[in-house]
C-alpha cells in the first residue's frame, strides 16, 4: 500500500492535542487493512520522523435513527504513534 493511502488524516481533538504536548504521541485515522509496520513506514516517509511505537484501535460505528429506520456509521481504525527522541510533527 502507498503511504498516502495508509494514512487518511490526522485526528485533532483535545485529547490528542494534550498527548502531543505532554507525551509526544500523535493520532491518525488509517486504512482498515493497514498493519502496524505499514503505518510506521508511512508516517516515517510522509513526515520524515522516527517512530518508536504504534498502537491501533478499531473504532466501532455508532447506531442512529433515521426517518427510514435504524442506520449505522462505518467502523474505522485509529493509530496512535509515539515518536522517538525530540522529533515533532507540525499538524497545527
């Protein structure tokens, strides 16, 4: 897989901003088929940093009601990346 198809977008939330400042961890939405070594290689190639650790989560879609009956948003995968040393990524 190409690095640009593995990483969909960075996740900018209050919790991820706190982790960025205090723990040097960044969160990304990634492709469901991507594995940890692929995510690590994609982050290193796109942002030019050294990755120490990758943690992934499968986030379940939420159910909601519509006029036509119940519906569900799709599942998605989240990757939290810990950078090595003093490396930083400028997301803001």
